[in-house]
C-alpha cells in the first residue's frame, strides 16, 4: 500500500459545481498537508498548506484535514473552466523529510 | 523573480548516450529534489539534497546520479539512458523539509 493514495480520475464536472478531491494516507506521523495544482505542460504550484486538523479556506478553495481518519480533502466552490488541472496532495512528517505526493487527480470543468 | 530553471526543456536522445539535465534556483534554498512524472504513477522522487555535498536517494534512484557542488545548482545525470527513463522530469527546491516546494517547468526526455 502506498503511503498516500489518490484517485487519478479524471473527474469531469459542469461549471459552477462544487468539486471534492481527496487523499488518504497511512503514516500517522504525517504532520503537514499540501495541495498542489498542475496545469498541462507546467510544474506543480502550491495551492493550499495546512498543519492541523480542521478546515482552511482561501477564496473558493477549502482544505480539510481529518487526522483521526487519515483523510484530507480539497473543495472547490463555483468551479471554473480555468480550474481544469491535475491536483496533487502532498503529505509530510516535518523535520528533514521531503513530502510524499499522491498520484494526482485530473479535473475537467466544462462550460 | 524567484524561480527554478531547468535545461533543456525537451530532449530526444538514444540509448546509452550520457546526458545531463541542469537545475538552478535563485531563492537560496537548502533543499533541492528531482522527480519524474509518469502517467498513472504520479510524481516519484529520484534524489534529493539537503545541502551542498549532501544528497540522498529517493524512491526511484536507479540509473540516475546527482551532485550538489553549489547551493543553487543540482544537475541530474543519466550515465547510460535507457527507454524506461523516458519521462517528464521536475526539479524542485525549498527551504526545509516542511516548506513549500517550488518546481521548475519540467524537462521532457525521450530515450530511443
């Protein structure tokens, strides 16, 4: 079992929909949680970063962490065609560790 | 502008011909990493470096070499490339293990 599991999709939704993207992880030592967005032919860029359980909101994006279930989510409200990209979760244990990435979920928002 | 640069962006080569992909960052970051990205497999770490002259293997180091002689540069070397190393490669840098990683634009390598 991989340390971080993420459904690759693709996930196709109409414009304006609420999108839910998810990752599960197995290592209880993981302490920080990130979501990266990767457009086609580009490198990943950080979207959201959180240390703690609960919700963190930034505009249309909300990151949710449930450490007891080892489950993280990214919600996108009022999705736009420009949100079409691959979303990767990245989870790490702090200190000198490099984060472990999920496989990424491909999201398509159609007009 | 803070950035990670990689060169070349695209490379087609033949089996066994040594190549180097360069990576440079201008953010004075301690950590640098190399990843490969393949369909269905996601981002897999090849090597990482925590400082000058300090490198360590990631998940898929076989067939690759790295060096970190200067803080800003972290080249990836393929001594004898094979077709299974055809992939999209990303270099990344960050201040520390728990810090945001900044990725380069990617190098698409094809080994014939």
